[in-house]
C-alpha cells in the first residue's frame, strides 16, 4: 500500500473508490469504514444535545498531500464551502516541495477565571491569594484525580487587578490548568467552581464568574513552511513574482483589520473543517483565534509571509488551539473517532499540529489565488454545481447547467433556473420527436 499522502487523481475517483482508498490507507476496521457512511445515529445525537428532532449532515472530504513533521497525513475536513478541500490539498503540495510543514505546540495549559468583587484593597487581596497558592492548587487537584494521575491538573495561580470597571474594582484569579489530551472546559470549570468558596475566604470578597477563558494563549500551536519560488510558477507569472505578491497581500492584513478579518477567515476555513471533523468545539477555537489576532491592541493577520534571501516563500501561523482527542463529542461522535484514526493521532498536541498546518495551507491557497488569477475561477465550477442543484437540477442536469454557466461566466441562481428549464424543454422536445428532422 502506498503510504504517501500525495495521491494523484484522488479527486477523479468516485466517492466509493475514495472511501475504499482511505479505508485501506488508514487500515480502518469494517466497523469504522461503515461509520463513514452511517455517521452519527439519532440515538447518539439525542444524548449529545437537547430537544433533538433530526440530524444535519455536512460533507466530509479528505485533503491530500500533507507532509507534517516528516509524516504523511490524510486530513478529514468537514465543510460546506467548495474549494476549501481542494485549496488545502493544492497548497500542501506546494509546501511539500519545500519539505512540508513543521509544526509544534506548547503545553496543553488552559486558563480558568474567578472574578472577585467587593474588595477595597486589590493588592492586599492578591497578596493573600499568592500566599495561599499551594492550598488553592491542592484543592483544585482534588477535583479531578484522573487528570492528576495523567500528569495534568492545576499548575499555577495568578492574579490580575482591574482598579476600574463598570461595576467598580475587581480581582481576577487565574487557574492555570494542564488538560493533557482533553480540551478541558469541563475540568477547568469544575476546578474554578470548587475554588470559589476558598477564594472568597482568602480575599474577603464575593466571587461572581467561575469559567474558563477561550483566549487559550498558553496552549499555542505553530506551523511553518518554505515554498520554493519555482513551485509557485503559473502559466502567466514566474514563481518569484507570485511569492512577492503573496507577501504584499499579507502586508495588507498586517496593517488593516478589514483585510485581516478576511485573511483570518480563510485560515479558519481550514482550521474549523478539521476541528469539526474531529468533534471539537469550533466556537471555542474561533473565539481564541480572533482574540489572539488582536493581542497587541489591533486586529491583525494570524499568519506571516516573507521571502528568504533566495526568493523562496516562508510562511508561519501561530494561534491558540484548545482541541482534545478524549472526552466530549470527540468520544461520542463515531465519525470524529474515525477522523482521528485516519490522521493516526491519539494525542491532542499531534492533532493541534495537523490543524495549524492545515490553517497555514488554507491561507497559502487563498493568497496564491488572490495574488494571481483571483479567487473566482477555481471557485466557479463547484459554485455553479451548487447553484444548479439549488435550482432543482438532478443527475446529468447538474453538470450540464454548471458547465453552461461556467462557459458564460455567469453563476447565478436565476440563470441556473433558466438553463435548467431550457435543457428540460429540449429533452422533452427530443423525446416527443419534435426535434427530429422529418426527412
Ligand atoms: C473565502 O472563504 C476565503 C478567502 O476570502 C480568504 C482570503 O481572502 O484570504 C478567499
């Protein structure tokens, strides 16, 4: 079996052929293979959230070509937007020409916040908290002996003073908590709630909020890649020019929040798709990413692009990635488990390293398209197909309507409906003999 993730013509296979390829590639069991088709059951869904009445499916695609820390990876992506999976795969191929992605993570440290109000001397209260740090850590660690046995648990206690707020002065106690392979929201929230009475006793104040922070800036993931300029050659432009234009495109996202929001949205196209595929909390990841993008006071690009002395393109991406491989939907959702198996990951940090690499690849794909032919050309065929389906096309009609719209370069719902009506009229006339030459 070929173990490279560089698979030529993967997109040309049928859905069944692609699935069988991945089943063999990742050595999935028959049960796991069946899960790719059946997905979540209604009974499982009913245990996940409240008031369930059905399931809402999304496409699960596979991004190819990823080489991350020297390891070939097929990446499951769940996303409704065309071109995302193709873009990630294409950019992974470009990065592969320079040795692939190099990714790493910090420790899995989350932050829990305990808000203390009603204090007159914040510094004195903060001093008392620091003096009782060990007592607080010991209590926090008694709330979850399992994570402690896995070498995780509460690591540190910090204090932050806000002399002025809309409701007066407040002290915020941070609990720094090592969540190991869990996302950790539950264990951090449990620890914060358990610590609240002791924090009140130590400070003499009143505790209000006890909740984790999604600005997980002690749980960062970073990916880097070098793309040889020659790999960026297009039919119209030499790669060195494309590389320079990508750097220029990035510069706008450094100085302008209007562009940075779109630039980062492109990064999150890739990140969210893997986060969703693995049953992780994409709202938490989104919140952390955007807060991190504004960490110096101005909202900016999360990635960086520059040129080497030789003119090759260097990219990097750093952001908080609080993802888990155990607990929550990751454990309950059968397809999420298979997604982890396809990537061959069991540790949260390995998953985060893949996700950050996909984010960087997605950003590269978008910038390369924007800096060259524009985003619409690649988008058009799939978008046209979606429009055709929305207009009611089925079977062969989908390709016929889509192809006609791409040729006309008019991709609109009303045009799809007109073309569909024309195709059907022609077919009806053909079937009734109206088109036949009487001779
Ligand atoms: C579209 O989903 C994402 C892009 O707008 C990202 C970008 O502009 O960098 C293409």
